[in-house]
């Protein structure tokens, strides 16, 4: 079963305690090459972008599967930083852009500017990064943000197949530089898009992001808009899983859905023909014949669709059985009793995140 890591303690850190990093928060992002960017982060620097700001643009989104993984763990998109073409894993619970050691080549970029500002990021015990911040042009889906803050790590910070992490958290404080904002906000600030809105097709096939608004070709019917919980830094909205109300926090760094154990027990009671058991990590799990998988329904308002991934995980002791992509975990592993909503929850949904309004939209997959 794919979690953010293979060990339960790492699930706890998937949400991250909301304590801003102080590694570079009081420093001035000054250049060793003689260039001194003004201000602190995108809000003050006003970097420019190359775009008209009139239409949405799209880019393919694909599964990210690490060498030691049997199932996907993230969704990745291609970007260009300076002269380096990279594949970055989207992270709904992160704000910044950090790159594995050696992936980004600033020496080959005429637009790269090295600063005097160190950074240090700890995502969990398996994802840590430190290094010196750069500024360079970031291009995604054909839109270019100039002087975007890049964190090239001295180590392999991201353990999947992608080259690093690209965050789009709703209101999470930057962990590399005070005032830094996610690329989606930066695109709006620079005029590349009119609204800080992104459509997400988090699917196994034909995945996509659309910048500036939803792509009408990817969904059908109305969009159900749900407000992000007040004061929450991530994309957390109220929904239902197997008929049980739960706060669902989007997590693009996992595929399964992690729910507090008591609520998971309620959910499993509403799903017929399951055999419950504790797996090797003490997580409450459910198995069933792969030939007859049940449906786990996901609801947002009047919208109701089945969860995906019902035959993606095999039961080790008997591969003719499959394991539900829904896990019961300890309260310590899911802050505030929220559920960590991995990719399989969105298999039959089209999702729209709106940073301007603090809303998440859900629609039927086209």
C-alpha cells in the first residue's frame, strides 16, 4: 500500500506542523554575481512573465513511480528552469520549488542568479534539502516567470522518479524564503494568467493541469464549489467517503486515502463484503476478491462518484485479493482528524483549485 513513505511515522509529517522555516526568513536574497534583487519574494520583486493573461493553458500530468516502487506515489509535470528541462512532482502541501542535486544546471543558464541566501527544508525523515537559493526563469505550460526562486538541493530531496518538488499549497508559509509564493500565485501576479486558478485531472491516463481556469474538455456537468476551511493552509474541504462526513486534505504525494481509525471503521461498515485486518505497519486495512471489488463512494455536495484504485493493490498473502486504497491510521498521523486524500480519491473527478477565492471545485470526469 503506497503511503507518502513506507513507514507510518512519515505519514504524520505528510501534513507538516505549521511552523515556518527560519532558514532564510530574515535574509536578503542578494546575489554573489553583483545583482541584488529588491524586496523579499515574489510579492515585492514583481518578476515579469511572458503571456497574454487571456486564456487558459494546459500541460500533461503523469504518474510518478520511483525505481523501488510498484505503484505511483505522485503526479508530475514538465517544466523548464533556465536551460534545464525537468520533471517536477506537484505537491499540494508545499509552497516552494526545490530540485534534486545535479538536476538543475545554473551554470548553463544565462538568466540564473546565485544568491547569498541558504535554505533548509525538512518535508519528512526521507525528504530533506539544503543549499543556496537561486533565481531563474521558470517556464510551465508555455508560461514563463522571470526571477523565480529555485532551491537546488545538495542532495536527492525527492525520492520518486521526478527531479524535485513544485508546490501549490493554498496558504502554507514558504519554507525557503519569507514572502515567496507558489508558482500559481506568481503567474497571476506577473500577469501571465488572470486568475490564480488551476484545473487538475489527477488521473492514471490523460492527466493534465490547466492554468488560469478549468479546461471544459476535461469535465462534464456543473462544478460543485466547496470552501477551504478557514485558517487551513492546505486544500482542505468537507466531503464524504462511504457515507461518512470527513475533512479531506488534498495530498498529491500519495495515492491512498488515510483516515483516522475510528472514522475508517465507520466507513468500512458501510462497504459490503470486506475482510478487515491490521497490516504490517498497524494500519487498519480491508481486503476483498479482486474479481469482485466493491465501490467506495466519494461525495462533495450533490456530486457522488466512486473512488479509483480498487484493484491496484494486491494482498501479499493471496494476490487474488485486493486491498482497498483506504486506510485507518492513528489520530497522530492525521492532524485535526482530517483525512489525507491521495490520488485515487480523484480518479473520477476533475478538480479546480482557486487561490483567489479559497475554494475547491469538483466536477464529473469527462
